[in-house]
C-alpha cells in the first residue's frame, strides 16, 4: 500500500541542526517528517519556492540529464526507514521499460518537485516514522525552540 | 601519430586532476585545486561546502551508506546505458566558472551545462577525464593565487583533515 503525499513545508530543527521536510497525504490525516541536511533542504526549498538559480543546481542537472535522454520520472516512493536511514526509489520510464533507481528521499523529493512527478510513501514508513521520531522530537522540544523556528 | 592524439584530445583543452579540496578559513567555502600533469598549471575553483564535500567523498572513494546526489546521477546513467565521457571547465565570468558534461549513448553525444562542482563530483565518480579550456586557464583568477594557496596549504593542514 502506498499513499500519495505532498510536500507541506520545510522546518528547521534546532535540536539536530537539520531540516525537516514535512509530507502530508491528501486528507491531511497522515504526516511524514523526513530529516535532511542543510544542502538537501536548500535543494528542496528552491523547488518549493520555484526559484531558478542562476546556474543549474545538482538536481537541475539531474533533470536536464533525464530530459536529454528522454527518460521520464513516473513517480518517487519513500519506501523505508531504518535506524535514521531513509530509503526511496525513483521510478523511470525509458524506451518503454521501467527502471527503479535507489535514492535518498531528499534527492527523490528534490527531483519530483522539479519534474512534477507524484511522491508516494509506503504505509510501513508512515506508521514507523510518525509514531517514533516525531513524538520523541516534539516531547524534547522546549517552548523557547518555537521562536527559533520562525527565523 | 600526433594527429590521432589531437583528435582525442583537442589541443585547446588541458587535462587536469583534482589535487585537493581545501577549506577556506574565512568563509564556509571550499577551494577545489586542479592541476595539470606536470603541476605547472593550477586552477583553483571556489565552491560551496556541500559541493566541496561531494568532491572530497569521491576523491577519498568513500562509500556512503546511502547514494549521494552525484552517485544518483551516475546510477541514472548506468541504468540508461549512458556513458559520462568527460567534463570541461569551459568559461569564467568574473569569479563564476562554467562547465559542461559530455554524455554518450549508443553513438549519440550530448553536452549539458553544469556548475564545475557538479561536473567534477561527477567526473570523479565516473572515472572520466576533466579538462579546462586553455582560454579559461589564461584568464583564471590570477596567478598570485598560487602563492596564496601554497600558504594555506601548509598553515591549515589540520582543519583540512578534520
């Protein structure tokens, strides 16, 4: 079972000095937070804001590479989470064959946003992630951290 | 025999290798130091810290638990049967360098515009040659940088390895 997700936003996590990509399903009933590094967050942020950088960023190069060779991204799927390591797959159509390429979720999402490809998450990863890490993270959050989120 | 060599390696291109990635102590940037075969020509290119780290990982042949962005490009190329042929530092405007990545698939050749940091990170992962045009080398951000880099080199050995 997979659920289609949308990128709702990027939040700074002052605890881990990292960013959280927040994915939600259509009904806003499931939420999937994914922790990513600063440069990964900026690759996603630029796409979210529709900012075109003066020079092609890494995922722009990826996109133009795939376009040049007529490979189309059908979808990306966040497949698993295992001890803070996230797994995703990118599904490509090339010359009438489908290819599945292993990737980090941050690359998969940055690319999906640039190619308007749908993002899915497996049921397994939604259950694991929302129950485990987010609650823990929220519990550890002190009131003063909320101020930092705005900046 | 010279003509055969020239076909493969156009005379206006100079083959370079990545010698090191230095930390610029004053800013959160990295300096990718490229040199030609006899080390008579140095081309320093300033890149962001994430870009510099991507190049370092490839230089040190570090296998990360999950594929990094340039590993993913390499993986796309492998899946599609596309070969990464070479990368060229093609131009410099002010302090911005331009590069291209040449791909080949079933006799079809395509060249894509890229930042030098992406081009170099990709070249190291694909084991393909890196070139700069003679024109870029002539106009590179001044020769006095060589001296400056040599100074950094000895002074900042520890931060480099950290």
